C-alpha cells in the first residue's frame, strides 16, 4: 500500500512523491500535468512542459528537470516517511552505484536499481522515475553536496 505525499514548498513546481512498500515514485509534476492534458485532448505539450520532464540519458542515468534543491526536498520527503527505514531494510539487496552529478548544467541521476517508465511518444521524456530505496540515500548524499555549492 502506498501514499501520495503532499508536495512541500521546496518541491514545487517540480515534483510529486508517492511512497510504496517496494519503492518511491518521483513524478515530474509540470510535465505530468501537460501529458495528461494532451491525452485528454485538452491541449498540446508546451516547451515549458517538455523542459520540466525527466529525460533518459543512458541505461541507468536520467536527467532531472530541476535544480538540486528541489530533488533534495523530494528525496527528503521519502526518507522522512515513518516507514522508510523499515521498507529499505525489507527491500531486496541491490548493488551500489547510485549517484548524482552536475554536467554542463544538467542534473544527472544515476540510479541502477530503479525503474523508469519509458516515453510513449518516441522522445526521451519521462513523467516518473521509480526509485528503489537502495538508491535513495546515496542520491540524497550527492544532492545535498551539490545543493550547497
């Protein structure tokens, strides 16, 4: 059973978070709203919507649509959930390798134990990344460092 969490001020307008027993979903809010409008024939995806999407960089790396501080806030919401530690311990053991870096102004999130819901339009744009709990803590360490710089 999961819970959709109320976005904090620091997460807006970038992210929405849903925590579940197995993992957490981090959704690109603006892109997601635009995609839903498009699916309902209520409008087209704008450049603003597209710029606010997660984007696939390679097999394990995703470009985050926000500054480091917004993603820090989203991941902090996950680790502050009362069941996070229990869920993390119950999760299957995974190899390491999660991390974040800034490259030419892009926030690159490497999360090898996580899952991305592929684009349906042939682009690299994603609305949601499902983060394995094994990846969350290492990502948060790197993000906090980047947010301080």
